[in-house]
């Protein structure tokens, strides 16, 4: 589904190399987790994959279903099935949440040459999905993320994901700042989307999320590289021992 080879990325503005040869291969239907110390490049990886400006790819490649994505516009990547749930969801004053969702869904359909979702169908679908995530009707009418609590913002990211039905979902610390109940809702939202083909890259600081979203593989990222890959037990090891031992091992 997603194949990242030797990805090297630097900042456009400064001569600072952030990703120093990332290799990752995600098969359809799998859930991969990335953990790692702050500043190791996890968010940068998710931004570069989804097409945020300000980064320069100096080497390597990333393919979605065999198609190179790094030269594509962000909206083309989204239409191709890539989705990023932001670590820090953005507030968009003046744009109603529902309008935003419907515009996004239909813009993607248009780019794919598909028919628009009718207003009636959209309403039915968005209400049902919002209900599953305990997002009330009022939050659907308010401007995107404006005045939402941390947990509401994160659940709203999952609602976007549920509406867009992407093939490749990247979640950047969607569990950070959530209480246990909100984390379970987020995990349920993710698990509801697992269908054996849809693929997930879950970036997290906490092993706890992975009790609810069972990963097939866990990768540790440090200093711009994946330094270790293992099964779910690797997340437990990190939770218990921290990263120091691993970093020393590598050094
Ligand atoms: P993580 O998500 O693993 O905590 P990030 O990808 O956010 O790490 O950051 C990796 C490194 O790149 C950090 O040292 C961070 O300060 C730096 N960095 C990322 N984006 C920028 C930017 N736009 N300007 C300056 N430094 C940046
Ligand atoms: Mg961080
Ligand atoms: Mg980050």
C-alpha cells in the first residue's frame, strides 16, 4: 500500500536534515505503529507524505499503491487515498464543520471522476458517523475545530477520516491529550474502519493506544531513522524501559 524507500528530507528554509533514510513498507490491511522520542522526525514523515510545504526531499521515494506521490499536490494525494489526522488539528474560523466535510468529500470525488454525494445522503452518513464518535449535532454546525476541546478536535479528525474513507490513514499522535474514554472512542473509530485492505500508520507516544488498536508491527524512530522494528511487544518494552537502552544499543 505504502512503500517508503531511503527517504531523506531537509527543511527548505534551513540546511537541516530531518529524515535520514527512512524505509517502511506497509502491506494492505496492516496497522503499523511508529513510536520514538520527541523531535525524531515522526511528524515530519507524516507531513512529507501528505504534501505539506516547506520540506525538500533530497533522496529516496514514497509510493502509494505503486505510484510515486512525492511530486503530487496534497489534494491529489488525498484523492489517491492518503489521509493524515494532524497532531495539532487546525481551527478554521468561518467555515462550518459540515460544509468543510461535504466540500472535502465532493472535491475528492470530483478529482477521482466520481459523482458528488447528494446533500441528503451526506447528511445521513455524517450524522451516523458523528454519533458513533459521540460528536453532537452542535459540533457539526460550528466552525471547524473552533472552540473545540483537545479531545473534540481529535475525534473530529477521526470523523474526517471516516467520511473520506481513505486507503492509507496516518494518525499523528491522535491519542495525545485524550482521557481514557476519548482514547477508546478514537480507537473504536479506527477499528471500525479496519476492513482488511485499509492501512494505518499510527504515530503514538503511548503503548496504551496500542492495547486498543492492535498493531501488526511497531517501529521505533530516532534521529530521522527507523532504528528498530518488532511486534506489539516492542511497544511494551519501550513503555517499560524508555528509549535510552535502544539508543545506546544503536550507538
Ligand atoms: P516528532 O514528531 O518526532 O516529535 P518532528 O518531525 O516534529 O518530530 O521534528 C523533527 C525535528 O525537526 C525536530 O528537531 C524539529 O525541531 C525539527 N523541525 C521540524 N519542522 C521544523 C520547521 N518547520 N522548522 C524548524 N525545525 C523543524
Ligand atoms: Mg513531538
Ligand atoms: Mg510529532
